[in-house]
């Protein structure tokens, strides 16, 4: 499993948080491209069923004609159907026409989470420091979504302030719990920014 340094979307004091963390393996998967439309967002049809999950991150490699897409990496997809996806936020209107049948989509395969019984996450001010806030599937602040190969952070509007969390950058690590052990899913240097509360009146 990849032990990448993650950078999560920001969380804000006084606001609820629902953050999806997609869990990848080290296995690289390719799907050969049939065609790429000049559109916004860019639509890619694959030569056979791609098997991608909605929101998964992909790269385009070795596409001919529309070579500008080859420099775009780790972009989320919206699944259109079994053999087509849209690249979220990517326009190909200004690119040259794609050479049909060239190139491939490339991504890291999703992690099978079906054997995991729980997850835990510690928020820290320094790598290796004491936890300022601990999240766990037992209290509902973390949720394992096996169908989407994801772990969700679920925080109420008061969860951060009640734990004494202030606006700043924090480090975190996440572990998945199985009956016979524990697996870390990201580097301990992974970070998330907590932003100050905007409205404090009641």
C-alpha cells in the first residue's frame, strides 16, 4: 500500500467536515483509450470497461494528437458509464484533435477495505507529538466506505473546538484495523490545515 504524504482539504473551526480519503494500493492499472473529445469537461472513452470508481484520480499517458493531456496528472474522474469518464475541471477545447486509439488512462488500483473492522486517526501539532484530537470509527468521526475504497472524516461543528484545536497546520496519520493487525495508510508527515471560524455570533 502506498505510504504517501497526504494533504487533506482544509477544515474550519465551527463548521462540520465530511472529507473523503481514497485509499490506493501500489498496483498501477491502465485502460486503453478509444477516443478523447474536445470538450469541457474532457470526456474519454476507453476501449473496454475501465472499472474506475467515481472520483478516482487518473493520469493520461501516451495520447497522440491531443498531447497536452499527457502533462495532466492525478485528476479526478466522473464516471459516465462502464467505458467513459469525464476529467473533472479539465477542458480540452483548445487542444488538437486526439488520434483515435492512442494513449491510456493510468491510475493506482483501489485498496480492498472489506477485511478492515475499524480506523483511527490522530491529529498532532508535530510529527511524533501527542495527539490533539483522536478520531475513530467507534465514535463515528471516521467511517470506512468499502464500496468506494475510502475512509471518511465526519466531524460535527463543535468537534474541533471542543478538543482545543486552534487554527493552524497539523500533522496526522491514519491506521486501518483488521482482526490480525493494523495497517498505516499514509505517511506521518501528512498534513491538514484548520482555518479560523468566520462567524462567531450565536
